[in-house]
C-alpha cells in the first residue's frame, strides 16, 4: 500500500480501479491469463519487442540521414532499453508467475523503471523518464493493436489518473463512468479541479508522480477531502474507505434537501453563505449550490491569457455574472496580480520577495491605466445587478483613498461620455495584511464592507509562505495571533455598522465553522462545492453553543490544541473529518 499526498480540490471518497490516461489515451487494465496461455503470451511480448526494435532502428536511420549522426544517437537509449535482458526477464517473470497479460506486465515493469529513474536527483536521469514512457507506448501499441480500449467507451466506473487533464481529454470523457481524478500536476485553479468540482466527484491534484506509480487496473482510493491517494490499499483501509464512500454519498444526498433552506443556526440566527468564484462558468455552480451571492470574484483569470483583456471583454464577463446572480450581491475584486498569481502576458519585474513586492493593489496603483480600464468595465456592468467592488491587499488607508480618487475620476469620465452606471456602488477592502487588521477601525470609516482574506493574513502574520510545503505545518489558521486579529476585525465591523465577511479558505473548512460563527462572523464566502457542508454545520448548532466553543478556543494557547478541540466538536456533525 502506498499513500500519496496532493492538493484536495474536490471533496469525497472513492475506491475504484485506475484508468491511466496518457497522451494517447490507452488503457491497460489488470487482466490475467490462463496457465496454458503463458508461452503464447511470452511469444506475443517477444514479437512486440521485435516490432518496437525495428521501428526504433528505422527512426534512427531517418534521423541520422536527415539531421545528422548526433541526432540519430538519441535513439540509442531506446534501443538499450529494448535490448535490456533484465527488463525482458522481469516481464517474462510477471507473465509466468503472476499470470499477467503481456500488456499489463510490460506496463508494470516499465513504470517501475520510470519511477526509479525519476527519483534520481540528476536531470540526465529524470529526462529519461519520458523516453521510458515513449518505449512503453511503442510496445503497447504493437501488443494491443486493435484491442485498445478507448476512454470513450468505458464499461466500468474508473478513477482517471493523468499528468494533467487537457480540455480536449475532458471533452472525450465518458462522464457517467469517471468517478474520481488524481493528477501529477495542477493546483486549486487547474482545469482538472474545476471539472471535478463541476461534476461533483472527488479529486486530488499536484501529487507529483501518480502516473508513474499507478498502472491501469490497480485499485486506487481518492480521498478528495484530505488530499490523499492510496495505491493498492490493504484490506482494512479498503473497508474503511468503502464505508466512507457510502456514508459520504448518503450525506450528500441528504445535503441536497438543504439546498433551498437558509444557513440558519438552531436558534434562528441567519448567516449569509456566499460563493468564491474564479471563472465565469462557476457562477452556475454557485447558483446550483444555493449561494446567497458571490462573496469573491477573482478577476485574474482574465489576465492569464496571451493578451491583456480590453474593457469590453471585461465588461461582458462581469455583466454576465451579475445578470445570472439577479439581485444577489456580486463582490468583484480588482486585479490581484503577482506572487502566486502569475500573469500571462503582463510583464512583472523579477523581485527577490514577490509576496512583499509590487503585487495586487500596489501593482494597480502603479499601472493606473489597467486599474481604470477594470473600474470602467465594472461600473458599466453595475447596471446589470448588485455589484460591489473589493480592493485586495490593502496595507494602509492611503491606498484606499488613492483608489477611491481614481474611481471618482472614472465615474466622471463615464458621465462626460453619457455612459450609465450605478454611482452608489459599494466599495470594500480585503483584510489580509496584519497592518490592515491592526488599523481596521481607520479603514472601517472609509469603506462600505470588509472581507477577511485568511489565505494571505495567515501567511503575512505568521511569516509562513502559503505555497511552500516545507513550512506547511506552521500555516495555522487557529494560531492565537490569527484568532485575535480576526476577532478584532469582526468587532470593529459591528462597531462601525459595516458588514464583515470572510473569503479565505479558512471559512470553507468545516472544522472552523462553529468557531467563526461563535466569533460573530455573519458572512461566509466559500467555493461553491463547500457550501452544502458549511450550511449543514451552521444548521446543526445553536449560537449559544458556538459562542461557548469560540470562548474556549480563544483561551487556548496553541493552534494544535485548538484544532483538536474543534475537530472533536465538528466530528459529531461531519463524521469523516480525518
Ligand atoms: C485570501 O488571501 O484569503 C484570499 C481570499 O485571496 P487570494 O487567495 O486570492 O489571495
Ligand atoms: Mg489574498
């Protein structure tokens, strides 16, 4: 049994056989042969090796002729592998001893080689991994011939294992048969993550080497709640996850009944449950999850293509989202470019500390043309729904004042051009830098709402890079420092009579729901897929209990004790919390 850790991007549990998707979409299921067929199977393998050798020789000759002998020599590695007696012996042993089909035996043996080469910290060896895959494909092509199974006509439910799903691969998926994803690369915003969330199936991405560790037909577990992929689980693990899969499905089935119910505590305290979205198509997911609005619309997606989006492109994207959401609020954030949000075409100067550099509102205030274009697009779209504008990474009130002056200029320009817009559009700021949290009383007097961005607030307050796995242990949402800052922001909002939301991932994790409720948070903004679970927790507690929980946690001296306490508290409502 092997346990791999990755980034959880779509929750749930699933145990199935793996479907390893490579660029040619060939599937190698684990199949067995009868003892009487062993010799015939070994002969098939020997013939396939011969065909592969002949093909390589042909390619070598062509390359030498057309480009030169050095280029032809590239194929020497392929030849060496195909001539390797050890490999041949290993495949034959797997056929003879395990009664594997030749296809499966080849796939297993070569993937083992690819894995051991990939683990050597030397670029020469790691680059050879692709060559091994190439050889695998070549032998399999010859073996499988017409017997190839296509991803389009799957018979059984499978977990798709891929390097990273491309949009065209997704288009070809038999969606009713794909019940989980695990990929080598990708992050929260990768295509795989978005597709998995839209399909509502568990997914873990960014695992690193899953395609070389798994062969088609292997039994695999995807734990999309905790970011784990388990290969070849033992009996106990298998049973545990089969139960989790069943219970989770049952829980989700019941969650559907919550769809039209308010996010309200047992004693009738109403919470606004909003959606965080990054792509226009996620507006639909927000609506079908029953969101009360969009609490954070990240606009960076518009800026990662080859060209800078013009005003009309932006206007259309914002207008469409606003129209779909009707009179529900849609909080659109101005460009938060830089650091972890890499641009496509906009040249950012290399900086030693990009997280502390010219990112986000700082970048916009240095590139006023970009900011003005975005504000114009937002204001024009403001007529189509309930728009609110949010400014990210504010570290002092000057930035708010300067941005508001620019907003007034843009309004003036629009008036002069007789372009209509809503002049009373609300403007709020994100509280994601400690200096903003500590001066929240000053900021609260200048804006219409606040939204706590814990992803950055934790990073900046605890001095822990949010994307560095080496310090991930220190990234603690319930560190006493974070809790004090969050409480101060919530209290200030109430003191100045403005709404305080939270849009960082902290409020999407159900173990913190009761705590945040008890601290007085009224607006939770989470990815659409997390809405039902968070709602379920809100509807399972009374405000009095939540306040008591918060009181206990606020007095704990360290994050580990707080986590353990909250986990035990929430476990009663959401039983599969790890
Ligand atoms: C945050 O920092 O908490 C946040 C919501 O913004 P982002 O994750 O986009 O930086
Ligand atoms: Mg942020």
